[in-house]
C-alpha cells in the first residue's frame, strides 16, 4: 500500500500523538521531580508546567482515539484544538525570538516583581540578591549574603542567560508548532479517507 493510503496516514497520525504523550509525561515528570527535590518551590510554576503536560496528554488522547477508531467528531475537535494551539505557540515562539535586550530586561523585571517565592528561588539558585541592586537590610536566601559586599544583583546574572533561554524556548516552540500544523494536515487528510474496514459504500 502506498504511504498516502488510509493505513499509512493513520500510523503517522498515531505516531505523532504518541510523541505528544511522551512530551506531556516528560513535562509532568520534570515538574514533579523539581518540586520533590526542592529545585522549584513556587507552586504556581509547578502547577503551570503540570497543567501544560496534562493538557497535552488530553489532546494526544483525543487524537489517538480519533485516529484508531476513525471517529469524525473526535478528529474534528482534535484538528480545531491543534490549530488553535499552533497559532498561540507560533506567535509566542516568534515573540521570544524577536525580543531585544531592553525588552528582555523589562520582561525579567516584571517577572521578578510578580512573585516573592520565585524571587527567593532565583536568589538561592543563582547566589545573588536583589534585582538591580543589593539591599543588605533585607532577607536573602543566597549563600553570598552571609558575607557582606560579595553579592551581585540578580539582573546582571539573569541577563547573561535570558537571551539564550529565550532563543532555546523560541526554537523548541517553533519546532513543535510545525509538528502541530503537520498534525492538522494529517487529520484533515485522514478524515476524508474511506475506511477500508467498513462497507464499500460506507463513509465514516
């Protein structure tokens, strides 16, 4: 059978959703591992990553069920959801890759002032205190805080990695956005193929 047939399209769509299941489980596992070992103490960050992983698992489950059973309704909703996710992810990925240094600094400062828990995590992990300047009369969990005048502000350290992280996140997001548009195309094609297991005149 040629690769453009019913079976090949079904296998390709199923394999794509298996990859989504693995990525979803990986996200949930990494978040749980980071929380368990105390690498991340922010509940909102852990819950956000687990939420993304659970959503990806749900979408992959709908896609797998639709592909294996050739269910038109499930495939339609899967195609619509995947297209919406593609638009959002593609936009965010392009924004990450297009941010300049000043925009990165403003974004870092907004994130810094948003959560005290995240702020403490960053200070402890990067061994720094404060965002733009060190304030020694405040509480800081960094190890350098025990020795006066040895701490650096966190902004200078964060700025070193911000560009690399944004480029990495943008590139990974861009890659997965193209797998999503591939999934939309495969689903559309698969929905319009006649199931060879059905009656010759039937169309599911």
